[in-house]
C-alpha cells in the first residue's frame, strides 16, 4: 500500500504525455493474456519481450504484469526449456508454426505450439521486479507460483547448454541471443553455416525473389533489417535444429556453430542471483549441484575477458576462441554485478568514448569505430531501449549514478522525440524498425518511474 502511494506521487511528477502514450502502446499490443512486440511484424509471444513488458506493466497494472509472465510459462517444455516464441493459434500463422514443428520433440507442450530454441533468461529479473511491487504475503504467493518454472529453466540451461560443466552456457542460433544480427554471430554464420545452396541462390540473385516472401521487410525498410542472405542462413540453422528434433545431443554432435554468448551469460549470471534471492525469500534450499554450477559460471565468465583489448567477447564453444568483432555485448558484464570494479571502470570508459559507444544517443549496438557500424541496421549499430535498460541498471549497481542518470535522460529524450520505435539511430535519434514497439514503451515507463528514485 505504502509502495503504491509513493508510486502514485511519482506518477504525478512525470511527463504525463510520455507515460500515457507508452501505456497506449501497450494497450494497443495487448493480445489478452500477453502482449505482442508490435502489430504486423511480430504477431506471437516472445520470451524476453514479455519479460520487459511485464517490467513496465507492473507500474500500471500489477495483475496484468503477472498474467504476462504466467502466459509465458504455458510454453515451457517438459525438460524446462522456455521457447523464444509461443505462436498465435490463428489460421494465418500456420506457416510460422510449421517452420518450427515443435511437436517433433516429445518435450514440447501439447496445447500450444512454440519454437525449439530459447532467448536470454530475463524471467527471474521480471519475477523479482514484480515481487518488489507486492506486499510480503502476495510476494510469497507470487514467488511460489513462478519459482518451480524458473528453477526448471535454469537447471535446463545447465544440463543441456553446459554439457561439459565448464560454467558458461552455449547458444545454438543467433535468435537465442536476442541480438539477431550482432556482428560476432553473423561472422560465425558465414564461417561455418552457409550451405552451398544459399551461396548459389545469392550468386544468381534469387534473394530478391525470396525477399518478396519476408514478412519483416513489409514493415521496415530492408536496409534496417537482416540481409536476405543472412535470413537464409538463419533459416538453414533452424532447419538443422528441426532435423535433429531439437535434441541437443544430436545437435552438438556435429556442429561448430555453438557460441557462449557474452550478453546471454551476463543476463544468466544476474538471473541466478535473482533465483537465489527468491529461494532465500521462500526459505527453500536450491539443489547443491545448481549452486555449484552457478559459482562455476561466475568464475568461468573471466574467460570472456581479453586483456589485450580490455574487452569482453563471446567465444566459440568448441575451441574457446574469442570472437573479437566488437559489439554491445562487451558492456553487458556491467549488468552481472559480479565483475571487478576495475573491469567495470574499463567498460564505463568505453561508454564515455565518443569513438566507441559515446554517441549523441547512446548506446549503439556496435561501436561507431567498427567497420560493421551502420546507424539504422538492426543489431549492427542502432540504439535499443532494452540494452540501455540493462546498462543503466548495471551502472547504478556499480555506483555510476551520474552515468546512469545521463543515459536514462538521453534514452527518454530519444523516445520522446522519435516515438516508441523498435530501435533508433545513435547519431541523431531517428526512428527505425517497427513502430509502437512494446518493450520500448514498457521500459520507458520503468525508466520514468525509476528516474525519480
Ligand atoms: C527479433 O527477433 C525475431 C526472432 O526471434 C525476428 O527477427 O523476427 C529480435 O530483435 C529479438 O530480440 C526480439 O525478441 C524479437 C521480437 O521483438 O525480434
């Protein structure tokens, strides 16, 4: 009650138009028990999108925020996996469901159709953020409801995605990182995973015809999306996973395309901390084996640091080779809260550097000095509000409150000027991608609320 009152007072001081406009976007994208990322290009439920949406919605309607999370759990597989997409059952999306054929795996749920891969584990963060808004009795009930699912999910990540018990978890498709076209992954895709048929299609210029069938470029300029060559590459990886019935042993038995992504693992470390906190609150013990794995992850994470360039990178699972195409992933360890103060300071220096991430509207998804940088090209340059949200949270926890406040302000200004776009140019803040994007709206609400704290 007390918390609710103080939030109401804060809401009174907010730029009402931005807050109200953000609420309207979420209402517009509300599909009943979940929120679609955007009308048109994204008609299904996505894993980390719903988590971000719930983080914003908790300020508006806590019950609806809880429903958003619970509707995600209906997609959980029997082995604990949470899929990155739960498909709309509408007739017109049959092709999307058929591409994945989740029914090929005995672990997939019977009543909903899903993808066969996951996305960054933001679920524990969303659960805790909702928990913060509840009184102790309601929080206990809430945690009791979601704890088994989060526990099963984290255990699955260790069992299937850390097969050698080395500590870091691997990803098997760029979509699992949420940063689809991020340079290190695209580089690897071209190195290991472009079958000859795709190269032939590209050579004879058939990609133009294939583009006609792409839903995403009906809603955004092709220059702001994945190239058709890369989209075909993604499709080839997905088809291979499907051929193996999403069985991880069969998938990993013959592949060089498995990466321990720095951004995913950063989010996982933070999520483990949240899971431990939830267990403490509920006074339940986490399995010893899981606690050991969590410790191992924090220790192994140091292996992603390159002392020469003083940056973090993702690495190949098989060879442990660091993938040194620079990207926003290098900053995500700030969000873990477990790296040293010295390393955090190195990362903050890069955020300040105008030749790297210190643009007019930070934080670019690729540093401006990189040959990959392109201000409007999907995950190869633009600023994304969800990434800023992670970085702001990390900056605060490492004591960089002024940096966090400045980044909050520039993010809100960008949204206020350009609307709730999917992403933005880090140079002039101009909008790109889909319009009326849910996580941009939801996290705007959260930033508006948190800016006062
Ligand atoms: C984008 O990814 C999907 C596939 O999962 C796509 O390209 O169609 C990414 O930006 C991802 O992070 C996001 O969750 C999804 C929906 O917003 O779109």
